């Protein structure tokens, strides 16, 4: 099991974050595109090599994303119509999101097995998330899902405040 922390930069036009392990050693860097269509997040390793991309699909009724890891599309993340709380469908080998998506406190499962847990850290100046990943092979998958959901939440929050 690995524990990762996602911390967003306070002033970042495209959406930039860094991901550290439990000892606060940098593990990944996330850079969101600025004024680029479609919106894209690139996850790079500590050496700057791109490892994964989260790409927002432009033409869809509800927010939809594609997740590529090492150049191969591994998942499609779609927000679904829901009246009371947000629901997402993950098209990737039986992967599902369960829990409180609104508060960013949920589990990601594959079949009946939990492969990751996400919790937003509330006492923080900037957005900060703690991820528990039960297999290192799933780190980029879970990180990509969290980035997509967080982007939709932030975008909807801004639209609701305007």
C-alpha cells in the first residue's frame, strides 16, 4: 500500500499540483493546460517524463474524460445524471467510485475489492487530498480519476458562484 498526498498550487492558471508520498518526497507533478481545448492534465514523474494524461472530452452532455497511461487509453470517466449527489461511471475493467464524491471522501473499487481511498484534508490553505492506493500499479489510474472528478467539482463550483 502507498499513501499519496495531492497538493494544489495556490496561484496556478492551468491547474498545477504536486503529488508526494507519505514522507513528502515528490512522486508526480500534475500540470493542467491553460487556454487549450480540450482541457488536459499531464501527470509526469519526478524526472519530468510524462506518464499519464487526463483529457476532457469537449462535446458531451455531461463531463467526460479519457485517461491515458503511458500512451494507452485505460479508462473513460463520465459524470452521470443524478438529482441528489454526484455519480460517476468509470469504464475501466469493473472500476467504480463509491462514497461521498461531493466532499471528496470516497473509495475506488475493482469488482468487490477496494483499490484506493480518497479523503480531502479540510484544514489547509489550498486543496489537499490524501490517497491510499493498495497496489502501486493502480497509482496513475486512481490519480487520474481524482483529477477528473476534482476538475468537474471546481468548474461546477465556479459556475454556481457566477
